[in-house]
C-alpha cells in the first residue's frame, strides 16, 4: 500500500508523458489510479470493520525512528474512500472542464500529487509522516489555487492560503512534538492504545493549543476562515476536490483522530464547540451576501466545517454518529454542487447566479443533479443530508455545555443554509432566461458523470442507509473517533421530535428568506463598511507589518557601510563574550610576571605598532605598522617554538601587505569625516573588545575543564598517521573534514572577490559606471 | 598604479620565481614530517607569482602560467580534496580515513593525506593568485 501511494508521486511526475500518449483521455487513465486504490481499500474494509484497525508497517529511517507505517481504521478508511472516490470523479470531471487547456499536464501533476499527499496524511501512523504529508498538501494546494498564475488575484489567494495554512502547520509541528514527548511515542496507533491519560499531562494545554491552531487554520475555522473563499480563484475541479471533501477536512481529520486521547476536557469542549458554532454561523451568514456561486458554496463549506468541529466538541455518542454521517453527507453533496457550479460557469461564462436563469430546459441533467444535491444540503428528506442534519440538531439538543447557544446558532445557520441551497438549486434553472456571455447547452458526459454519481449517492444513502454497508463503515469510523464502540444504525425516520420540528420550521423560514433574497442582500450591503474590518484586514495588516519590519531592519543592518558591519559584529561579540565570561563564569586574572626581556620587547613592538596604526595620518604608515604587528606575532610563534604557525603568519602577513598596497592606490584622499562623538564610540568599542579578548584568553588559560586532546594527538601522530609534523597531521588527517570545509570557504571567498572586481571592472569599461561607482562615492572613507 | 619593473626587481624575479616554486614543492612534500605542508607551500607559490606580477605585469604572468587560469587551479584543488575522500569509502571505512600505499621501486610513501595536501596547495595557490591578478588587472585599466 505504501508503495502504491508513493507510486502516485511518480504517476504525477509522469503525467506530461501520459499526455503525449493518451491526449485528452489522460484524465480517464489517471482516474484509474484512485479508483484502484478505492477498490483496494474496499477489499480491506471487512477486516478493518471486524478488527478495528490494521497496521501496515514499513520502516523508513529506522535510525531516527521514522517509519512510513500506515494505520487503517474506521476513520482513515472513511477518509481514504472519500479521497479516492472523489479523486476519481474529479479527475474525470477535470478532463472535461479543462479540455484543450495548454497547461492541463501541469494541472494533473499538482492534482495527483495532492491526492497522494492527502491519502498519506489520513493513513499515516507516524507523527512525523503525518506532518510531512500535511505540509505536502499545503504546497500542492498552493500550486492548485494559483493554477491560473497569470491572474494576480489567483497568485494573491494562493499565497494567502499558503501563509495561513503553513503558519498553522508550524504550530501543528510544535503540537505534534509535544504530543510525542507527552506520550513517549511517535506512533498514532501506540498513542491511541496506551493506558496513560494525556489529559492529565502537564503539557496538555500547550499541546492542545498548538494542535488546534494547526487544525483550525487548515480547516478554515473562525477567525482563519477568510482564506477559503479567496481560494475559489482555483479552477472549479480543484474547489470541488480540495475545498469540499479533502484538504479543508484535514484539520477535522486531525481533531477526530486525536479526540479519543485528548477530547472531553473542559478546554476541548469549550474551544471546539464555541469556535465551531461561531464558524458555522459566520459561514452561513456571510454566504447570503454573495451572488458568486463559488463564494456561496465556499461560505457554506465553512459553515459545514464549523458544524463538524462543533460536533467533535460536543463529544457525546450521538454527536460522534452525527459527525461521521454529516462528514460523508457533506462531501457527497458539496462535491456535486461545486461541480455543478463549474458546469454553470463553463457553459454560461459567468459565476453570478443573478445573471443566470431558466437554464432548466437547456441543461436538464445538470438541473436535476443540482436539485438533488442542493436538497441534500438543505436537509430535505429523503436525501442523505437530511439524516446528517437531523443527527446534528439532535446532538446539539443533547449537548452538555453551552446548549442554548449552540441550539440558537445551529437553528439560525440551518435557516441560512436552506436559503443558500434554494438559491443554488432554483435561481439558475428556473425563472426568466437571462442573456449570458456564452450560449449555454448541456455539459459533456465527462463533466456529468462525477456529480451525477455523487448525487445518486446522496439519494441512495438517504433512502436506504443500510445499503452498501454504509452503517458498518460509519459504525467503524464513529468507533475510532470516540474510542468506544458506537453502533450506528441510520434511518430516515426517527419519529416526531424536537429536531424534526426545528427542521420543518427552518425549511419554511429558509424558503421565505430565499424568496426575499434580493432585498435582504441590498439591506446587508449596508454592513459592508463593518465587514472590511474582519480577520482578513488583520492578516493584511500583519503581512504589511512584516514587510515593513524587514525593510527597516535591512536598512539598519545591511546598509553597505563596512564600518557599520564591523561595529555591529564587534558589539554582538562583546555582548556574547561579555555575557558568558562576566555573568556566567568569573574572570580569572593571573599575572604571572615570569617574562623574559626579549618577550617584553616583542610585545612592546606590537603595542607601539597598534598605537601608531590608529593615530597615523598616512595610509602607507598605517599599512606598515599593521605589518609590524603581524611580524611581531610571527616572532612570538617562533619564540614559543611553533615554526609552522610562524611561517604561515609571515606568508599571510606578506601577502596582506601586498594586497593592501594594491588597494591603497584606489582609495580617495585621507580625510576626517567622523565626529568626535563617533570616535569616542568607536574607540570605546575597540577598547572593550580588546579587554574582553584579553580576559577571555587569561581565563581560558587557567580553566582546564577537559583533558587536552593534544596529548593524544602528539602520541599517535607518528604511529597512526605516519607523520611527525603534528600541525600538518591535524590539518590533513585528524581534522581533514574541517580543512576540506575551509578549502571550500577559501575558494568561495576567492570567487567572490574575483567576481566582484570583474563585475565592477566590466561595468565601468562599458561606460555604465552608474550603480557600482555610486558605491565608492557614497562611501566616505574616514580611516 | 603599480609600475612594473625596475631592473633589479625584474632580474631578481626572473631568478627567484623558479626557486620559490621549487621551494614550495619541497615544503609541500616534506610537510607531513617537518614544518611545511600544503597551505604554507601554496602561499609560497602564490608569493612567487605575485613577485612576478609586480615585476612584469599581468599579461607576462599569464604567459608564464600558459593555459592555466588561477580560477581553474581552485577547482583542481577542491577536486583533489574530494578525491582523497573516496578511497576510504571503497575500503568500507568512514570517509577521510587515511590510506597509505608504498610505491615499490622508488620507495615513496603515497597516501590520501598527501593527495589532500596537494589539493590544499592548489586551492590556496589559485585563490590568492586569482585575487591578486584580478586586482592588478582592474588596476591597470583604470587610471
């Protein structure tokens, strides 16, 4: 199975090749892949339903404990089936929708890669594997949302979706690591089956907050919901797949997956039910503002995601049943509706429902599909959506906490949703014919198969919930979500109860709302000034703030003045060394005055060289006195019998003087540009640096924390490394890897110097000495 | 602008450069046992070319170097450094484990550290010569 899933990435990569062979039938060929996976999952279903779960082990990086083990239980089976079946439908549909599009191969790469990542996400057992697939879905969905990359809105929306979900992904990573630490296991199967109660753990609160942030951003919960409607810039097949059944439900999946271990606490119930209910109401309320059919659907998806989160928050046995049922029902009707929206857009050339009308006679099949799916969305019997909604209302009525609030929110949201459903099902297909940009006619077969299949699914499951083993599948899924055995026995008729009465009332009010939609919308448009200050404005403000901050700190730190760079570096060093030497250790002053006369002479020469270099007004004098210092250091090396170091120092010093002399001729006249205040600043920084380094050397000389390694090196240099020159043996044998690295650094530095010189040289000899020579004139050399 | 050539410098450079180069090879080969080694030898060789550069200018030095661009020497150095890593791998040992072979007739001890050291030599030589040469080239064209 792992191999099959990973092969999917190969398949994605080879889709351009498939296009060469199969032309426009590629979609059908590619659809065989998810269809095959779905068949395989179905074959495993009886065993999973019987045993509860199935573990497919595969070690990936055994030394790090990372495995590509798949955990197949009721929940992942349900999600896996949704992903593969919907994937097959969407691939076939996309073949029709994007027929003749020049970039369809690129589309297939991203879509198949997304499908595989999503499948990996819901099947993964390892926390790391889960995270990797999670991030892969973010990246592939970024590519899919920004598919029309020539469109600036598409790019902006894609980036927004990426930023929001990846920021949440970072929180998720922290959450998963905390989870791993708290439970001392990196495998979901082990975490779910272990005895210890994570709810009691000290890390529970931070862990939960991080995990929730990850899930809420991915699943577009309030206040992170704004990226989802914007993601409608994606081609409609993408919306039908990612934004109805798969990607946005990844967060829901994570919550459901961890519910048995983490759920049920006051914090969990409080956050999930309130955020879920708020999201539900916000989505439903914002939906009726829009006339763009895809936005309508996007907001109603937000409403559904909120509902799912709320049900997980409620956490009763009833809510778990409602959760799995609503999940399945929503995927079926929302996928179909998105595809219908795509058909309408494709055939009429507009996405605005108020611009459509009377299409029923021209597109009869589409009209029927839309009607069935929308009625399921509205929760009208005998469709599957009705069962989902009944169960949802029933669990809200049975909620332990926040009951009144949840009931109110759910009731209002369902009224609004019903209005949305009627808008989609009736507005485009009935009433007066409008003139549309394209002359509409029935969609091609490839675009009808997918939505028709999903609509039929909604109808059949509604009429006969026991059909096709749906009860068994949902029982198994609900059991893995709750952690205790739940028997799901769906039926269309639960008798007359409060939920049914609420349903009927909401249907009536929803229909009235639909009738008066145009005037309601006009009134709602007065709210526009307030709406502008929503969470999206906060996001925009934050992004602008980040850009401004990075511009500011670039201006401050990367200003192109050598002296400022050095100043920053030295101050940082002083802060770091000073912190560690003065505050953490006590500096040790050892004044061992056992010095010879010639040593004093050499040190004195160095000091005089340094003094002269800082005070001289002649450049050549400065170079020479720096040279004097260098040669004195070489002399010290000789005095303490380190001939290799001495030779190196001498050679480096010679070459440095040569290089300085070469550069010297290019500098402008020596002038005094810094104020006395700046001089005092520079002088004190230099003095502090000198004092600190002196302290550091004295302290480190008197501290002997470990046995020095030099003894080992001296003893083994000749017998092991066959060399008597220990310095060289260290360079080429003991520490050869370091030397190799240094070689590369040296080479890079040389290439950098050569490139910079040649670049300036080339520019000025071409007569374009604008940019580069400005740098020299801008730079006042203050010596 | 560096004026090339007083007669003393010219004559000295002409004789000193081959000697310096020879000395650098000497330092390189004896480096494992006596003071010396690739880094120092590379600097000495670079010094030799720099002296020649000062005496005769860039184009004459390029002629001495024939077809070899100092920048290529950097590459050769890095390549030799990387090559010396590989033999240990074939022996199933960790990277960079020193390998020693004795070449029979001349009784010369060849080893991966030696190859590595030669790599250092070329990398240093190429880097320094390249930098100095470019500096002087730029210097010559711009008054």
